């Protein structure tokens, strides 16, 4: 169990009741804001290919035309992170991008919850708290706290689900 499970996951029923458009806006804002929590520029944290993938995906997600073929092609390489810098952080971020696309294209609200969790996991991985991480250790880390606070604020702002 992570800090995300304790603080954000408990709102899953309320989030699943949100409109698809609200969930789409929430997901994209969380993706965009999560990278500000890392505390380092993307270019410093990730390989150029991961940075490019992230930026292209966000640009595509902002597009009014959700074209499955284009998103599938864009995200086809999202899983090629094993040899990159910050591989676990990159894996969680790339997973969040793919989950967002799948949720939007498949109109599956559950996928958006998974995406929110993956965004948090990317921050958790960037903290390097160690192999065995407790909820208390996560609470003690300013980036973990910030990631949770950010998601809770956006959930309230966009979906009206109050923490």
C-alpha cells in the first residue's frame, strides 16, 4: 500500500462517477503537473527519447482528434525504457501515458484511476526512498506529499470530489 492508495485511492468511487470529459481533463492535468514534482528538468532525469515521447504524447492528448492509430503508433515505443536513465521512473510515466490513451479511447474510467496511480508511482520512483518503502516514509518525502496534494487539488477542482 502506498500513500497514494491511502490518500487518493479512497476517492475512486467518486472519480468513477465523474463525466468522461472531466476525467480526461483531470488525467491530462495530472500528467502535465506530475513532471513538475520530480524536482529536476526532464532532460536531466530521462533520456532524450523519453522526453520526446512525453512531450509528443501531451501534445497529441491536447489535440481535439483522438485518433487511435496515431496514439498507438506514438506509444508503441513507450515500453522501451529498460536501458534508459531513471528506468523505473520512466516506466511509470510511460505507463501513465499509455493508460491515459487507453482510457480516453476506450472510454474506460477505471483506466484513469490506474493512470493517476502510475503518475504517483513515477514520483515515488524518482525519490529513491529505497526498496522497502512505508507510507510513513512517503509522507516524510516532500515530493511524495506534493504529488498526492496535487492530485487531490485537481480532483476537487475538476471533478468536484472533495478530499
